[in-house]
């Protein structure tokens, strides 16, 4: 029994030291690090001056909220365009495809 007590004691001490180091650093859980970690691409719609802009944005989530790092306009649609619905659906499809491509390339 003594043969197993020493390794078990050392493992317990190592785990406790590891936890103390994490607490001293103020570590967040893994899910918190992922949420505030790497920037990601997302789709967005902006309406301004009679136009609907379908854009994709590269956003990083920081301590003070989201920060836009980059923006690309995918499509601009005049608000009074008779085909607005169809153009919007096509634009959003294109934006989602572009986001998928950019996420794959950056990953």
C-alpha cells in the first residue's frame, strides 16, 4: 500500500499546484476563452440613405464588447427596388457563402 500512496500523494499535490496557478492567473473557463478569443466573420444588414447594404464583418469580442476589424459590402439594394426580396435573399446567400469561405481559410 505504501508503494501506491507516494505516487497518489504526488499527483494530488501536482493537481493542487496547477489549480493554484490557474487561480493566480485569473484563468477563464475554456468556453469563455473561445467566446472572447479569435475574431470571426459574420453577416449583417445595414440600412442607410434609402439603401439596404448586405455586409460581412470580421468581429472580435473584447472586454468592452464587439470590435469590428474589417467590413466588406456584398450587395447594395435600393429600398424601393421592386425585386428587393429576391435580391436580399440572393445577397444573404452570397454573404453566408463568403463567410464560410473566409472562416475556412482563416482556420
